């Protein structure tokens, strides 16, 4: 079992148009509709995470408690360098 990084935003399904705008903005990722009134925009491609998502949040850092959730970058850097995956 290895590390499988991803980025996702989950909202109520009534906010699907917002997730579609986010997907269009980034130009990567997919949207999944759950059966419990949820919609999730997600990016699981390491290439898209490395080339699109991370650069965006490097340029426009989060300033809320979500900043703590932004450890994805460190994990991807470790994977990219093929170092031991002891996080």
C-alpha cells in the first residue's frame, strides 16, 4: 500500500454549479455525485496535482484553518523525490 495523494472539495449537491466552475478554472479533475446529497470535485493525478493544484495554492495560500490540510505538497515532494515514505 502506497501513498495516494488527492485534492478534493465536497459540497452539498445544490452547489454543483460552483464545483463545475472550479473544475473549469483548474482545467483538471472530475466531479462525483454521491447519493447523500453531496458533490465532490477531486483531482487524483499526481501530474495534475504537481503542475496545477499545488502551484495555485503556492501563489494564493490558504489563510484559514484549511491551511493545515495543505500538507499534500510535502507528501507529493517526497513521492516525486522517491524518498522513503515515512511521513
